[in-house]
C-alpha cells in the first residue's frame, strides 16, 4: 500500500482499498499492521499490530471482528484469542497486549499517527 508522510501523520491508503467489516494488512515503517474498517460503527477505522503473539504469526488482519462481551475485538484466526481493537488487550489473557495505532479517515484516505503505537 502507498504511504506518504503528512505533518504528524502517515497517509497509508485510500479507503477504497479497505474491505468494510473486515481487515487488511499494511506495512508501516517495517511493521505489519492490521486495518479494520467498520463503516456501520460511525465509519470507524482501527489499526493494530498484525502480529498474533500467541500464534507467533502475522495473521490478525484475517481475523473476524465482532462484539465480545461489549468490547469491539478481533479474533485471531489461529487460536481464536480476542484482541480489543481500542486497547490491544487480549480478552482471554488480560496481561497480554498488542500495539494499537491512532488511525482516522480524512478525505477518503486512511491516516495513522506518525509517532507510533499507543
């Protein structure tokens, strides 16, 4: 995917490259991230690490997104652990977190904060 730095943000790709209700993988400064576009949720975009620390593979972009106990989460396609899309916390192992990136939509583009993960 195309990346362009704009002030304190990185323009990753056009929204048209995303799949509504699903994830896609992108490479950001040498790191794989998973982007989740949820237009039914007030047109939100979420960005988390694509790396599943339990399955030890870059697969989270292929996971299923849904409500898990009132929290928006992605289920890993490997061992089915759920990761909160807002905090990165593993719901089955609360001491385990994945990196979460600040992401937003702007004029048809996905932007990520250039400072890195939260």
